[in-house]
C-alpha cells in the first residue's frame, strides 16, 4: 500500500550513519533534509555533551523521538547488576535533558558464562523496578524493545512483543514498548500483540530484512529492499493508537560505507514509498 501523500513523520536514528557523522552532523543533516525527528545513541551524545546536544537539537527544531539505549541489566554478580542500574539512572537523566519521547530499553542477554535464562529475565525485571521511580519522576517513558530471538544470548532475553507487554502489565505506568519491525515481523502472534499494545507503543522503528542476510546484526536493509511489509506493521501500530514518528534505524555495514547525505536522501524517498 502506497500512501506517500500522508506518510507519518520521519526520524533518523543516529546509528544509521555512525561511521561518518557525529551527533552535530546528524542534527544538521536532518535539518537540511527536512527530517523532523532524531534519536541519538548515547555514545555520540556523550561525545558532544548533553547540554550542547539539547541546545543544538532545540535550535534545529527537531523532535527527539528516543534515546538509545538503556537496559543491559543481567550481570555476573550483584556489583555488575548495581552498576547497570546506576547507568540506567544516568540514561533517564539524559533522556529528560533532551526532552526525548522515550528511553529505548535493550534489556540485555545472558551474563558471560551463564546458562540461566530465567535468572537473566528476573534481573531485567528487578532492574526495571529499581529505575522506574526515577523514570516516572522525570516523565521519561521506558520503551521496552523486544529483539529477535537470535540475540537472546548476548543482547536481549526479551524476545517477543508479548513478553514486553507482560512486563508492561506487571510494572504499570511509565513503561511502554518500542516496536522495531526488524525484530518482530516474523512473530505469528504479532497482530494480536500489536492490538493488545493499545496506547503503549512509544516508538516505531523501521528497516528491512534482506534475503539473503549476510550478518544477523549488521546487515539490516534500507526500507523497501527486503521482505518486511512495513506499511502493514505501521497500520497495526496506528490501529493500536500510535500516531508518532517512524524512526529509521539501520545497523548496516553496507550503508555505513555510503555518503551520509545520500543515505538520508534515500531514507526520505523510501519512507514515503513504504508507508
């Protein structure tokens, strides 16, 4: 379905051009290309400085659709778990300073050497419970992002939208979900879970799944180059009450090698064509 005349607002996740542009260049590139939203990763945010970044983004008239990322709670010992909680508290403060619409939570995989999957999931819930009071006080939504099961061991023990919504149910106010089409498109229960998410979708991330895929993490496709029906998933999100930005997040060695200005131009074209 092509409805380019009324495509939702577009946001750039800075990891899309991370090899060539820092945050200041991403902000200026979005302003030049007419992309109204931006979602920084914390590494480029720290490199620029939170106050300077907030001022520059505000002066450019951009909306901060998210800050990437919090989470990574599972740890080999109590000291590591406590350190992760403290880092997430810092991330909440940074998201608040930017006026970010959410803090995207990539919750973490198994601790090194561990096979205790239930224990890792318990650490995720414990970590979220520990930081939720600060998030609520700061007005920062914690957007739980389920990742494809291929990343369960090393990146996220939260693998499905259903799992994420179960945590939302348990934790209550201040917690939502980030729907990344790359990670959820395959789920046979997706339509039901998207409907269940009503009012709790805090972010919608777009890219594509290539066939063949040469790397399960760093070979995401430009929207329109793969097999994901992005428009259909966006319609599910809208039916569940989401009216926000579509954030393009490309972790791709191929696209990291291209001129960032051209990447942003193609993103604008593909965004219109795939919504």
